[in-house]
């Protein structure tokens, strides 16, 4: 029996090998199966989350604002242009020792340490992550600050090499000629949006669009791939008919004239009569668009196109022009002058009119009597139509904001003496332009 | 239980082996080699593209910085060319403003030449009140440098014209 039991216990070596082999296979199957299940879980169930995590580690979203277009005068002198500047800001969450940071920053920026510390502390307590320390500095100034604030042992990707401090790229609008043509150029506000003059009227062309994109960084923070997700559309430059030298001379002459006349303000426009191009447009008092905040809002008004006044005797040109066209008078014709004329009970005096004279002389001496008589001969409707055809009562269409229309009432609303008044340039309003 | 495996027995055992020709081995080896080389080449390409990307981004940054510097210089130049700055510079070197007396002295010497009538060609164009001459694409530095050249050319042209006019006056 004993020998028999021994026999039964004896295993087949092939079977043993097979069993062992199967165990190993089972182990590997389980192992690989476990890995596969884990991989499926990670790559299918957690795909989006993990992808986001991976992108978050290497990819930065970028926002680049293109520089606003430049405004040139007719000789290609830049009257307004944008340049890149940098704003230094602190992220209080990254700073551990606020006092030491405030001390160093104050030293570099020549500020009071207590003020900096107060700002940083308030921001940290309020959970803010953006505290502006120095706004819109040029490259040289930024470089100096970088050198002053550098901690050599610090491993930090961006400048300045100082914990919690970063630069933000911005742009600054500069007007190199200061007050020159300030009312024409206008200015753009802190958000780089045109708020007056050509800056406002040509906002669509000048505006620098924001380009969104992304950039991939390696483990050392170096950018190895970047792409813009939006199409780049460069802003346009605008060239004006203004001549900066004529503008300067005009402004000088206007200032002198206003001061000499002891007047409050003045306006002057220089046009090329052959083309109608505006060579200069000056207003006094003026302002500096580089620091427009320091000037009262009234000084931004371009009186040449926004203020109205009665043109007076210069309007007699329109009266005579219309009469000549309608042939109610002839150029060589003469008129019997009088020292006054009464229309609808209103008396219009004429110090030059008490004699017989030609229409040319009447225009030269600015005779009220001759102009009123001519207008009365023309009639209300024809006078009104010609005034409209000359462009009175409607804007010129100049590319400047808030241009006044002028004022020319329709004949139905006229009074009895309105035609007479209008013929010598009253009861209607025009802009200087 | 002890096994009796003598060397004689070993020699007697004959195992069947699959006949694998040596060329299959070579083929496998070659395929493996191609695969390894392929992986190696792909890795090299990948790292080289990363390297180019880094270089490219550095150059782009450098280009942006240079353009910004160029714009800053242009602005500085424009500020220096502004009438107020020129006035200041002129005063610094001792130049005085043009006065009526200065003009009289100048005219006394050049009376005949000055009184010659100047004839200008008058073009017949319809007057239209206009302000903006043209609108051009803004291409940061490139455009600026082109304009620079254009302005310089204009300045040279105007200088030439001036010389011609002076020569005519002298005649």
C-alpha cells in the first residue's frame, strides 16, 4: 500500500511545468490586464481632465494687443504714435515676506516703503493677485529696475528675478509735438480708445486688435511652440493734410492775436483754396494730449467745427452770388444807395450806402442796403435754396467728431425781416470751417 | 527518486528543432535595426523641432524687442524735431528769433531779387474740404523705415529744388 501511495503522489514533470507555466501566464495576464484596465480608465474616463492638466502644465494662453496706428501729417511726421511700455506688478500670493519685498521695491522705484507695504498687505488680505507698482515704463527704465531687483540665486523664468514681481506688456500713446494740432489729433484714453479728434473719428482704423493665442513651454519654461488662434489684422495708419510747420505758425499767430485782443479764445483755419485741403486748424486756448487729464474738459472742444456763430457781412457773398446766378442783378450793374432800409418795421442802417455805386463796390464797402435790396429781389425761396446749395445748414463732412450742422431755418419759420437779416449774415449760424 | 542522467543518455536524446534558416534571422535583425533607427531618427527629429521652436521663439522675441526699440527711437526723433524743441536748441546755440529789423536788413541787400514776381502754376482741381489724405497699413517698424526713406528722399528733392531756385535768382 505504501509503495502504491508513493506512486500516486508522484507528479508528472510535464504537468508540473505546464502548471507553473500557466501560473506565470496568469500572473502576466492579470498584470497586463490590470495595467490595461487602468489605462482605459485614465485614457477614456479621465481623458478630458488629464488633457487639461497636461495642457495646463505646458500651455499658456496669450493675449497680445497690437500697437495702435500712427497719425502722420502731410510730410510724414508722426503726430501720434504708440510705443511698447511695461507695467510692474506684484502678486502678493507669491510673496512670503511682505516687509522685505516692500523695502526692496520702494528702494528700486524710489517710493515710500510704508505705502508699498500697505498696498501689498491690503491686496494679500483681500486675495488680490495684481498690485500695480510702476505703470507704463519704457524699456530702459524697466531694465534698470530689473538690475536693481535681481536676486542672483533665484530660479525664476521671467524678469525681474524677484519673487512675486512680474512685468505686464502694455502700450502708451505719445504725442511728440505736445500741444501742436491737439484739437485735430485729439487723444486716446487709458484703455487706448480714441476720445477726441481724429483719434476718435478714425477709431475703427487706428484701433489695435487683441490677438489671442497660445504658447507651449518645456520644463525649463522655454517657449517651443506658439500660435495665434485669431487672424492678425494690423491697424491702419492715418495721414492728414495738416502741415505741422504751417500749423505751428498758425498757432503762434493765433496765440499772439488772442492775447493782443485780450480775447478769451480764438480759432484759425488755413485751407489750400485749390484743393480744399486743410493745412492748419488752430484753437486757443489749447491742451497737451500727453497729459489731457490736467486740462479742463472745455479745452478739448474744437471750436473750429463745434462752435457756431453768425457769419455777418461775409455772408453777403452768398447773397450776391445767388443774385448773379439768377440774373436778378448784373455784375456791372449799379444800385442807388441809401443810408438805411426798413423791412417789416425794422430799420437796417448803412453807413456806406448813401450814394450810387456798382455791385462790386457795394460788396467791397459791405453795403447793408445793397445786400438787402438784392436779397429782396431774389425772394425767400431762391435765397434759401442757394444758401443750402452753398452748404449752409449742413455739416461739411470733415473727419472730425461732433461737427456742428450750422443753423439755417426753412422759409416757413422766418419772420418778416428774416430775409433782410440773413442777407447780411444774421439769423443763421455757421462754424468757422 | 534520484535521476540517472548520464552523459550517454544526454547524447542519445534528440530534440526536434524547427529549421530556422539563417536568412530569417538576418531579416529579423535588419527589421529590428530599421525599427530602432526609425525610433532614434524620430526622436532626433522631435528634439530638433523643439530646439528650432525654442530658437524661433527667441528670435521672434528679439525681433519684437528691436521693433519696439525702433519705434522708441522714432518717437525720440520726432520729439527732437518738434518746433518747441528746435526753438530751445536754437536758443541754446545763440540764435535769435526773426524780427522785423532782421527782415529789413536782409531786404536791403537783396531788394531787386526779392521784388521779382514769382509765378506759380495753378492747378485746376475742385476744392473739397478734406482732412485725411490716406490710410495705410501699419506694419510697425517696416513701414516706419520705408517712410523714413521716403521723407529723406523728399528732403533731398526739396534741397535740390532750393538750389535750383537760388541759382535762378542769382542769374
